[in-house]
C-alpha cells in the first residue's frame, strides 16, 4: 500500500514543486527590475518586450529541468517508482509545463506593483493548483465547479500527462487534449504578458 501511494504521489509531486518554484521565480522578475530601477535601463535598449520575456524565463527552464531530474531519479531509486515512459516524452512534457508555469508567473509579474504583492498573487494561484489538480484529492470526487476551475490550471493537465507517461508508458499524442491545453495556455499567457509589459513601458 505504501509503495502504491508513492507511485501515485511522486509524479504528482513533480507538478506541485514545479508550480511552486517556477511561478514564484518569475512572478517577481519584472517587479524586481522595476523596484531596483533596472527597467528604465532596459527601456533604452533596442530589445523587444517579447525578447525580454524570453530572456527572463530561459535560466529558470534549466532550473526546472534539473529539479525534474532530481525528483524522478530519487523517486525511482528511493521509492522504486517505475519510469515506464520514454525519457524524451517526460522531457517534452516537463518542458511544456515549465513554460506554462513561467508564463503564468510573468503575467503575475506584469500585474503586480511590488514584490510582496506578486508573492501574494502567486500564493493565490499556487493553492488552488495544488488542491484542485488531483494531487491531494481525487479529481472525480470534487464538485463540478471545482473541476471547471481545475481545468483552467496548468498543473491539472501536467499531472495527468506525467502520470500517464511515467506510470502507464503513454505518450503525449495519447494525452493530446492536455498537451494542447498546455501549449495554448503558454501562447495565450505569453501574449498577455508581452501586451501588459508594453503597457507598463508606456
């Protein structure tokens, strides 16, 4: 029973930890630049808002991938969690989720006025992501409204994908609905972040 719990928890834990770290890291990114006065310097450079957005998230992509490697490796070595899916599929799914989480953090960063406000907004996003994603409670047992809210959050879709790949050996094409949602969420979120950043510059 304990092993069965670990097998279900470890892939879900990956989604929770990435949500907490990736969203938090980027939610303070633009705000910190603004508070430190660096934003004025960035305005004078010939850099487009979209280029600045990507420059902000690239280092965190590598951090997220390292975190994923550590969590899944420890899960396999310590708790004997089987990794049935292809490593490339795990890498692609994790990369897609990292991008979605970082994009969400950037949207918060362009909305918040101070670092404290950005952290408060991040917690407001992280708590529902953890509670409604199916990590702590069965998705099917939640009220219909909670299920609708869960479908908006990237963590819900990633946990389905990573459990499918790691535990069942599925690929992302089989889980195409969740994969498309993460892609669409990332593109839509990045567009909002870039537009809001332009507005802040004006």
